[in-house]
């Protein structure tokens, strides 16, 4: 028996809120990535780790908000807690790998392609692992081509977002990158949902796992509280908006002598041909 799937039970409310959550996490995470490129290597891991956690939390929260609008009319939906929270860890770890590659190697060439690919795969892995944690009296089936398209969307948009974040050209570049990251997560999610169909079992056996209401509190409060704290750190860092390096040129550092100034001899004009030069000195005049 084929189940009747509705991914927009609350209309456009859940897609818009989900997109905002993904963009918020992307804004904080990509801004932390930009900030890591302006500091010394000793402080860079902390900023990259904060960025990875922010993006992972934003992706995970976006997925949960979007899934609140997903229903199967013939069967109640429950969630398995270990699998659901494991998807959060997968998102943070895989996104972190991509973020660290770009943070240390730069947002260009092979490093950008590798980092964007891993980040996109992290987004897709979080989504499908989160879907694996869903419990209902039926079986989930996926269209292979649509699933592949969702993964390609995630990798391409994640690469574009990391490239924009790596430009280090001010706050507006990070805003644009976060919108692209939100588009990557949302586009991947709803493309993946379009690839899914539900085949219900004939029996009405009870399903295991927790209901969405039981998971609402830890899912929203935990990641959102972290995003708020990360946002406070970003807002109160003076270099986040300015986009200027933390270090000063070597010549301006206290205790470091400036390079000696080289005085070049003045250029003597060449004599004009045909002009008569006088060998008399003023005393002989």
C-alpha cells in the first residue's frame, strides 16, 4: 500500500523557518571561517571548530524544522533518538573536515573543491541518516537519480558558499555566502524528500521510537542556544565586520627596528649637446 506523503502540512511556514535556520548557522559558521583566515595559526583551530559546530547545528535544526511539516496520512511518525542525534555528530564532523581544509589551504583550487565536496557530502549524510532515524509502519523507498541530484546540489552550493566566505572582503560577502549555504541545505533537503516514497505495511503494528513532540525540546533548545552563543561571540569580535587582519606590518611592531631607508643619489641632468660649458669658477669671473 502506497502512503500519502505531505511535506508541507503547515504550508510555507516550515520551509521558510527551516531556510532561516540553515542560513543562520551558515552565516555564523562561514563568518568564523573568514575570521580564521585573519588570525595566526595558533588561534585558527578554535575559530574553525566554532564554525563547524555552527554550520552543523544549523543544518540539523533546519532538517528537524522541515520534518515537522512532513506527514504520512495513513501512519504516525516517530523518531529513534540515537540515530537522530548521531546525524548531528555526522554533520559537525564532516562539515568540520571541509571547513578545516579551506581554512588552512585557502578557498581556491583543489582545496576548495575538496572542502566543498566533503561539506556537501556532510549535509547529505546528515539528511539521509536523519531520515533513517524515522520510524513508521512502512518502508521508505528512494529514487536513485533524484537522490544523486540532491547530493550534487549540496556539493555545488557548499563549494560556492566556501568560495564566497574565503574572499575575506567584508560582511556582505559573508551574508551572501550564508544565503547560498541555506539554499544548499534547503535545496538538498527538499530534493531528497522528493526522491522518497513510503510503502506502508498491511498491519497496524505500533511503531517504536519517540514522537516529534518528545524530541522538540532538546532539538530546538540545544542547537538554538548554541547558535545564539556563537552569534554573541561573532558580534562582539571587532574584526568580524571590519574584515582586517589582526597582525600589523613588521615595520610597525614594537621592538622591531624598521628597515633602513636607502637614499638614492639625486639624478644629475645630462648636458645638452652643443651647449658650451664654462670652466670658469665664480671666483674667476
